[in-house]
C-alpha cells in the first residue's frame, strides 16, 4: 500500500469513527508530510495529530487508528518465524526490532524469566513495545482454521499477570523505607502507568495482527469507540459521567442564555415620560426626541420533568447532571422525577452535592414509583394536581424522556394546559427517531403538543441549544 493510499484511508477512517476532519485539514496533513521525516514514526504521528485532532477527547481514537494504518511493525500473514529457523547466536530470537535484554531469549525463555523481564520494564519502560509484540506472538495466537489464526490480548495478560508484580516492585523501589508515604504513592503511580502502557501495547499489536488478517478497514470500524460527545446517552457508562460533566456545564450556560427573554431589534422599552418632557423644554415643549426606558431582560425560571425509569436510566443520569448544572444559570430551577407518579427532586441537588450521591438518595427517598411501570399520563396529571403552580408565564418547561407509557392513557389535555401556562416548552427524547411510534411509544402524540427533539448525545444537545430562539 502506497503512502498516498494510507493517507486517504486513514483520513476516511477518522471520519467514519466520528472525528471531524474536513477536506482542507486532510490537505494540511498531506502538506505536513513533506516537512517531517517519514522514518520517524512519532514525528509522523505528531504531524497528523497537529493537523487533524481538534480536541483532547479525540486523541485516543486517533492513536488507535494511527497504529492500524501506520503500524510500528508488520508481520506477513501466516508466515510467522519458525523457532527452528532462529539463529542460536541471536538472543533476541531473530527479531531485529526487539531491543531487549541480551540475557533473555523471548522465544524459548521460561515464564518466570519473562515475568522478571516485564518487572524490569515496569520500572523502566524502554523497549516495552517490542516486548509486548514478542509476547503477543508467543501467547496471543490461537489456531482457528487451516491457514488462519486468531489473536487475543487476554492469554498474554493472563500468562504474565503484570498486576501481581506490584508488591514485589514496591519492595524493590522502597528498599526498606517507610510504607504509605509519598515515595510509595509516586512508585505506585509510575508502576500503574507502565502496566496500563503494557496492556495498551499488547492490545495495539493484537489489533495490528487482526488487521493484517482481516483488513484494516474492517477492524477500524470495531476498534475505535466514538468520541464522548457522540456516545448515546442510553449506552453511556459510569466512567463517562465525570467526563460528560465538563461537556454539560458550557451547554447549560448557553441554554440559559437562549431561554432568556432578550431585547430584540425594533422592540423598545416603555416610554420614559419624564425624560421626554424634560428634553422637550429645550424645543418649546415640542417632543422632538422620544426616550424609552431600557428593557430589563430577566433570568428565566426552569421546570424540568424527568423520566427516571429503568428503561432510560443512563439518560436520567445525564439529565439530572444537566439539571445540576442549570441550577447555577437560572433564577429558579425546580426538578421533578417520575415513573408512574411524580415527586419534586430539587432538594437532592443542593449546591456542592455529588451527582452520584444525589441519584442514590433520590432512588431511596423520592416518591416516583407507584406500581413500577412508566405511566406518562398519570405522572402529568399528578404533576398538574400537586405542582401546577410551578409553571407560569416566566417558566421554561423542559420534559426529558422516551415517551413510552406502557399503553396507558396519555393525558394530552393535561399536558396542553401545562404548555399553555409556560413561556416555552421543549421535549428531549433519547431514542432514535426511527423508533418513535413503535410499540408503546407516544412520541408523535406528545410531539404534537410539545416540540420534541431527538437528543441521543451531546452533539444533538448542542444542536438543540443552538436552534433555540
């Protein structure tokens, strides 16, 4: 494959993985190749990253695809070196790229010797990538069919068990010094970072070998996770929530700004009679200049109605995270959770509260479940009955849920009454639009009353905020 083919394929793979790469940026990357040493792989990586990567969250996916399209080493498929063909005088087992200790033949060494070598690398990571490639070749290969092999990371990590070396390495590093101090913390962090580096090196080489067997394009589609802002809320993990918090707060500020009643062109404030009369004295009482009182944009009030049922549990985590962020941007925020009945949950999101702890308290203390089956109609009726005064002419009503009501009555008239009372009303639905109105979904019925938007990820949330007028 020529360099041009690799460049075009790499840029296309980045776009397919969700990284925004424009044609102009692709050309910039091609120009950058003219001024770097192509033999220096890390310089090549840096040139591509400088021209194609816009955000730190895109870097993991970029690195995974770069390692596939520009691998550190190549292996001819089905032509791995035969142990009998190795030069017995070459302690590296015939691998000129190994760069390993001359005292260890990785092709024939016993497992304890390999673990000793790994322990050295966890203290000094030089040569770790080559060691990982050798270990994948030795432990990661499993025969699948005649002439074909499968490659796995797990057998390599199970054989070497790097986590079990931590206690031994700490004893060597500390050398009798007191445990629990700063020196141990530093050593633990360094060893932990090197363990993760070794695991990633193993995974990278496994992906490379699979790509050689199955094709780079095929493995690239499954090896790279989409950027965080493109991950569906319904599939988000707990580990993603902390990172998602950084994305939500700027959006909350923009949402508050968009929902604020602002001065518009051609809309002036009320007549300032006293200033107008005072100015007219200089022209014999003729009001040649008319003065108006400046309009005062108010900070809006927000009411959030959030489905917290199990079917949208991940989305509920996100929406309550959004509610937590919105508290700082609005004059007044009231949040209500529901499954088949509704309860106010604002009290769980006091300033300084942890979102995870607030979710735990809400599940234990909030009165949101009656029979355990989602019922939007009953929840809307109970909300209008108990908290109807929360919605008024200064209120923006935001409903968050998938509109699946287990074939119960939708209570559309009740919802219409709430919408009439509110200044603005919006509904964000975490399900793909293709699934609306399937099964027990009432998306179109509710969408005829409240403007409903598909909101599956941060990108769509940002688009919703930008479209608000």
